[in-house]
């Protein structure tokens, strides 16, 4: 089972996690806020200052995937997502750049979706 870790203080991040829950009809994913005890436990190897930089996926073998790499891992678990995961794996640099672009604009995207603004300053997200 893969655990998706997301920023519970970010409206866009919560919205994204909710959409993934709906897509995950086979229940292959579990979800935990990065700020939770479970999140801290699973992200122990990730420096605290970097935990909120991106979404993370922790696979059953304990490997931690972040940003665009996490997107690929998550997609592979979802019904119909394997083709998208293959595309993401074929173009890892592009996948990461798109992920970072979305992360930088998550405040604006969240507002467009009617979500509360993200507490993380998007300008602090690595480019």
C-alpha cells in the first residue's frame, strides 16, 4: 500500500488529496497529512524544512518519493493511471517542472477552486 502525504493547511493540496481518494476505487492508497504524527514518522528521513515543499508518496517498501516522482508512483496505483505513470516516468524532468509550476501557483489554484489559501509561501518552493 502506498501512503500519500499532503499539506493539510493547503486548500489546493487537500482538494488534490480528495480527488485522489475518489479516483482510488480499489483503495490502494492511504492518506496522511504531512503535519500528522504518521506523516512525521513516514517522512523521518526528509529534512523538516523540506517536508512541505511537495506532496510525498511512501511505498510499502518504505521508499519516499517526492514531487513529480510521487505523482508517478501515485498514478501507477490508480485505475487507468498506469499509462499516465508511464508518460511521467518517460519524461521525469518535464514531470518535475510541471509539478513545481503547479506547486508555485497552488495559492492561486486553490482560490480558483474555492479553497482556503495555502500557508506555505509559494516563492519558497524549490524551482
